[in-house]
């Protein structure tokens, strides 16, 4: 059996920090409102493109794996905020890295994008179609925000994270996964007019802003992630208490706490960094994974469980053996 080991990881967080207190100077909000409801204290705002964020995270992951970009067979870029739709953003990353041999594509499953991309990359490696793949989650969500809309402007931030996966006979990497989509609810988290559905030449109010029903998303997120984690653990024959670290999508600390509670896991078994970065969509999971590794929280032979949900409403979970 072929496995797809994670051999390198890297992240890129823009240096500009926007705190809740900063936001309260430009809109009717406060740290007292935002922090208890979301767990967010600050987010990063990028002045460079999604491509640049993705390239830097990718370059760091390649250095960590000891690989040259020219060794890559593939680059999968999970993003809902590509710098360009045509050509894809992954081709710009290929060019910047010099990964001339790599097949490249963007994958949009919103905040679940990285879990989807890791699953696709693992399949490509396991079937023998590729042997070295760079999987990136990168977002520049602040470009979509309407800073006059406090309900969404306080939630999101920019950043990127990446992993390198390589074919191996050693049992590690993604060993079980479950992906899905609750399309009945696709309108509750929606950026209208960001695609060819937009009415051409119309004077559009609210271009590039979020339609967002927070409480409904909350309920469905908890359900989707709960079902996905249950399915993944059953698939792998692993009991919840055997999971060493949960690396969830960082959308709201209360959603993360609810997931942990369902798994009867203490919060010290959960990687949480939403306080500093807010929700960076497809980038939250690889950034959190990188930080867990940097903090020495990932031990050899341990089981990591990641779960995410996003617009679509896509959802998914991945069990990784380290
Ligand atoms: N500052 C101050 N007041 C605010 C703010 C703000 N930033 N945003 C909304 N309010 C006000 C509203 O106007 C409303 O006031 P009103 O009662 O006078 O009308 C009041 O606060 C309550 O607003 P709600 O939207 O009902 O607030 P809620 O308690 O639902 O909390 C939150 C909002 C935190 C977003 C919550 O719905 C949530 O956690 N949702 C799920 C998480 C989520 O959706 N995250 C986004 C991720 S999307 C993704 O990852 C795919």
C-alpha cells in the first residue's frame, strides 16, 4: 500500500495586524462584542496578492521537506480568493516557485478547501499518478470585505499555509477522510456577483460582499463537522480518545469547543489560534498545523484529526497519522 507522507510544512502571515480595538475606530463594534462571541482578538491584512502569500508558504514547506520546486509533480492551491480566475492562481505559484514540471490547479471548497485538497493530493499519490505534491491553502479575504458591514468584517483575515506530501511505504499521512456538501444551505454563506452569474453592466450594490446567516451556519457547521469526524474515526477504526490532537477549521471558538465536547476531548487536545488570525478560510487548517508542529504538539506516530466546513456548505474531516 502506498501512503502520502507529509514531509514539509510552512506558513505565511502578513505582518499587518488589525485588532478588535482598531476596528472599533472605524465601525460600531468593540472587543467586548467580538471576543466572547468569536474568540477573535486580531486578524492579519495582506498588502500582497494571494499568489505571493501562497508562494511564500509553499517555498517554506519545500525548504522544510528539503525539496527543490522542480521536483514537484503537482501543486494544488485551495482558495476562494484567487488573484485571477483565468489563468488559475496555481499557475502563478508554479511560475514564482519555478516548479516547471508540476501540474497545477485551484480548488475551491471555501473554508473546507485544504481538507479537500489534501484528500485529492493523497489520492493522486496513492494511485501513483504523482509522487511529490505541494498542497496550499491561501486566502486574501479582506479584499472581499465591506468594512461598513460589522457582522462579517470582524470575522475574517488573510494568510497561507502549505504542506508537501510525498509517496512512501511508511504508514503515515492522510489515512481516512470524509467529504461532503450541504448544498441546500448554499445561499446562507454567499458572495454574490463574484463570478459569471453577475449581471453584466448593472450598477451592482454590494459587489464582493458576504451574504451571511451566522446562526444558521453555526448549527450546520457543528452538524457537518460532527458527522464527518464520526465517519472518519469509524473508517479508521479509531476511538475518539485515541486522537492526540484536533486541528479544526478556525471560524469561531464556540464551534471548536462544541466539536471538542462532542468528541469528549479536553481543549488542551485542540489546536486553537483563531485569537490572533481570525478566519482565514482554506488557510486556517495548514496554518494551525504548522503552529502545532512549531510548538512541539505533534509527536511521532500520533493521530491528528482535522475537520472543517465552509461555503457550499462544504464540510469534511481528515485523519492524519504522523
Ligand atoms: N459588533 C457589534 N455588534 C454587532 C456586530 C459587531 N461586529 N455584528 C453584529 N452585531 C449586532 C447585530 O447588529 C445584532 O444587533 P441587533 O440585535 O440590535 O440587531 C446583534 O449584534 C446580534 O447579531 P447576530 O448576528 O444575531 O449575532 P450572533 O449572536 O449570531 O453572533 C456570530 C454572530 C458570532 C457571527 C455568530 O453567528 C457565529 O458564531 N456564527 C457562526 C460562525 C461563523 O459563521 N463564522 C463565519 C465563518 S464562515 C466559514 O467559516 C465558512
